């Protein structure tokens, strides 16, 4: 049996999961990555996406937005601003989040007229949200 | 000698007050437990967040490219004070203590020739601060409708603060709230959030060398605004627990005082009643003797 490592998923409001995991798929800002035991210590920011945790006995999936993951010798900790078990995610939640991202993009467009940086970031966030929704089959228009 | 009827009414009214304060105390105790649980549950996030931020800030902070949120604007002329208080009263000195601390801070800043701006969270603090510092107001966040403080509320406040920082409206931001120690002790605290400061425990500071993805700077730039929200959120939770703790002990005192008052009034009532009876007897006896 494969080695396991400690996995923690915490949001500001509560700790969602804690236990052993054989592998964790993290939606990193620069691309997905799968972490297994004895991974090199890494810190990566998250993009909105699905976090997939494979434990010895079950596989769980969470929808996470905003935050970062810390991979150390002790295990993986994911600190997400918003984290929901994938099964609990509804189309309403999704469209709410997409609407939020869209508002942020419009805001950024107004605020930073001559700076592409923040506008691109907001646009990427929106695109990530929509992609995540489509991926889960509850995409919104 | 007070009128018997009056005394009786008075006793009844104090007894009613005692019932109300007792009920409020019990409600506060239940709410306190919930508030403490919420604070407890947010702790793992905050601790880890700050540990990572502390490490990042230490490694990037020295370089000239550090974000403004971390290194500051290079000035401390305009100071923003975020004063967090409760939405409801009847919680002892809770609000006054925070406001007192904030006022002392504002007075010191004014004496030093700085510009003060104030943002209040919570109705009670706004009312108290307005009397003296009404001109410095830049806004108020109303949480009256919020039953249970969530992270989104903190994000909302953080957004207001950050937007105003980006617009160059202030240089330094400080949070004022009460730190919960236990039911009888809540310490009014001032915490500077912009430029950000992270307490790094020297002994616990881990020396692991991390790979950063994307770059250290990019991560820091992404996480700093979130750290403001995190700081505000934990301040809100601390404040929530402190408020209920203060209310609980204030109501406990009030209940005890009401009890003492009932005892005192009852003695007085009995004495007057006896005096009236004695009087009547004397009248009857002297009437009978006169015959």
C-alpha cells in the first residue's frame, strides 16, 4: 500500500478535513499538481478549482477558491478562503460566485484603466470560475 | 415612612428586572460558548496563515520590491483607525473600553500632527466616537442584520479598507477591538494591519526551504490582501466573544444587585407593615383606655 501523509483542509470558519491521504490533487495557480508523500516542500497559491483527495479508504472532492497550499515534510495543508464539498455545491452557489468574479472584473476595469495587471487577474479568475463550473456540469450562463 | 403600596410595587418591579437580567445572562452564556467555538475553529487557519506569511514577509520584506501593503507607503501621515464595537448595549464597559483606547490613540496622533480617519464597525462605537471625532469619519460598517459573523463580512470590511488604501487615502491602518481572555477580562487591543506585521515565533519558525509557485513575490501579492481580511475576521470573532463575556458578567452583577435590592426592600416593607400594625394597636388600646 502506498505511503500516506497528513492532509488538512481549513477555511477561516472551520477546519473541513484532516486525516491521512495517499495523494492530493491541487488546483495550483500555475496548473494542477498532484502531491504524494515525500513531496518537496512547496507553497503554491490556488485558483478556483476542484481539490481531489485520495485517502486509503475513500476519495473526496472539494471546491476551493482563493488561498494557498503548503506542502511540507509534515504533510499538506490547504488554506482556502472558501471550501465546499463538491456534492454540496449547487448551481446557485456557482452562479453566485461567477457573478462575484464578474463584478470584480468590471470593478478592476474601471479602477485600473491603464494597468493591465489587475484586470487580467480578475479576468483569469472569472475564466477559472466558469471553467470549474462547466467541468462540474453546473456551469452558469 | 414610605407608603406600603409603593414599596410593594417597587419590589415587584425590581423582581421583574432581576428576571430579565438573569435571562440575558443565560442567553449571553449560550452565545459566548458559540462565539468561543467559532474563534476556536478559525484558529488553525489564522495560525498557519500567519506562519506562512511571516516566512514570506521575512524573505521578501528586505528587498525593495516588497508590496506596499507590507512595506508601507513610506509615510505615516494619514492614519486610519478601524474601531470595532458591538451592535448592542448592556454589556458593561465593553464598548467604552474600546472607545477609550481608540480616543487616546487618536488624541496622541493629533498631538503629533497626523491626520486621523475613522471607520467604525458596530453601532455603539459609532455613537460614542461621533461625539468627539465626528469630523474624521470616513465610514461605518453596519452588522446589525448579521446574526453570525462570517468570513464574508470580514471580506467586505477588508474590501472597503483596501480600496481606500489603493486610492492613497491613508498610510497606516490600525484595528481596535477587545481581545478575549476570559469572561471577566477583555483587553482592548490596537493592532496594526497596514503595513502588515506578522508575529513570528522565533523558536517555532521552521527552517524548511520551500519551492514557491508562482514566485515568492506573486504569492505575497496575492496573499497580503487576504491577510487583511483574515486579521479583521479574527478581530471580529475575538470581539464577538468578548462582547458576550462582558455582557455575561455585567448581567451577573446586575442580577446580584437586583437580588440585594429585593432583600433590602423586603426588610423595609416588613418593618413598615409592622409599624403600621403597632400604630393601629396603640390607637385601639388608647381608644379603649379613654373610655
